[in-house]
C-alpha cells in the first residue's frame, strides 16, 4: 500500500471518529482564534488599546449574564473561588490579553502572532525551573529550533529595534507571554476542573473588563469616540462575541471530548491562519526568512509538547 493511501485512510478514520459538534468546535477554535490577532490590529487602528481590550472583555461578560440568568446559575462563588478567578483574570485576560493588545499598536499582527506562538516555550522553561517538567534531549532540540526561529525573525530587522515604539512593543509582548505562562502554570498547579464554566468566566470577563476600562480612561492620551471607525468597533464586537465567548466555550468542549494533547495541536493551526490573514487582508509583508522562522518555531514548540498518541485522534472515553 502506498504512503498516500495510508494517509488518506488515516484522515478518514480521524474524521469518522468525530461527531459533527466536535468538528464544528475544532473549526471554531482553529479559525476564530486564528483571527484574533487580526481583529486586535484592526481594533487598535482607531481605538486606544486598553479600550479595545476592556470593551471586548466587558462585552463578553454582558453576553454571559442573560445566559446565567436564564439558567438560574448566577450566584456568588465564594471568596476562595473568587480569588482564583480574579488571579486567572489578572494573569490571562488583563496581563496576557490586555498587554498583547497594547503591544499590537506598535507591532504587526503577523509578528505578534508568531512571537506569541513561543508561549509554550516560556511555559516549559518556567515549569522546568519549578520541577513540573524534566529536561530531555528532545526538548533541547525543540528549544534550539524555537530560538533559531527568533533569530530568523530579526535577521533583517535589527534596525527596527532602534525605534523606541517597536522596542517597547516587543518588551510589552514578552511581559504578556510571561503572564500567560504564569496563568497556565497556576491553572496546572490548582488542577482546576472547569465546573460552572460560564459562571467562572463571567467573573473573569467582568473583572478584566472593568479594570481594563479604568486603565483606558487613565492611560489614554486623548479620548475622542468620534474618531473610532466602524471597522474598529466591529472588530471589538467580533472579539467579544467570537474571540472570547464562543471560542472559549468551544475550546473547553474539545477538552472534554478529545485528549488535551490533541486539542493543543490547534494552536499551531491558529498561528498559520493568523499569518496568512495578516498578509491577505492587512497586506503585511511576509518574507522568506519570516516563513522559515514560522516553520522553526512551530516545529520546535511541537517537539517540546509532543506526547505519544497526540496525533492519533481518538475520542476521549
């Protein structure tokens, strides 16, 4: 039997093992989260970054509110769980998402998405330091490939670092990745079970939205809503409805349907979609070195995260 025939049979077995809801959820996570960097870039074109982030999260909380009221699940979650949700909101939404939005004011959408793809590398290094991961020869290869990709990113762009805005954008993005890594490790340490998902998300989105809007009114140089374009406002609405609520629900549905390592494969698809759309819609330049960097970083992250059976798509029992 030829290799192509084996590949075709494998694909048919993969999709035959998935029901229609799972396939839809996969498409939502892959496509929607692949468009978030594009949406952020369009949003910050005319709207101050903290307003983009704050309005997005606050809108997400308003969407969840009637759902919780209809299901009669809106209630106080207790101080212990409240502290957990506020910590996660501070790290993942205010720190990671908010600072990424601020960074994208200075950086291109494609560059932001590619550097953000390195977040599993930061997570692995931090987990290794605290003893949650072990250093192996395989992970060393993955790390070398990932950081080789970084070299290719800036091969022709070292002069850009002389630009204070560009330099500050990179620094803010690195801090955002550190926040995401800390939030991920915090979640692993707590071993959260995602019970009452909508209720917990409501508290996270509401807290992040309020804090980010306070930042927006405090740190924005000039607030002139009349200069906000319909395109930027539409992007914020899209990010709130699809990027926050719908994609996050689909992601958690997949975690219950498939193995976590299988779901993690979607992050590589997100990066490719984001870079392609940045080129197609925003006209961002994608050089050969940038494509090489993309291949190295995605391959390196995949090698670090690889677990036996992660590419064998079986339904989780």
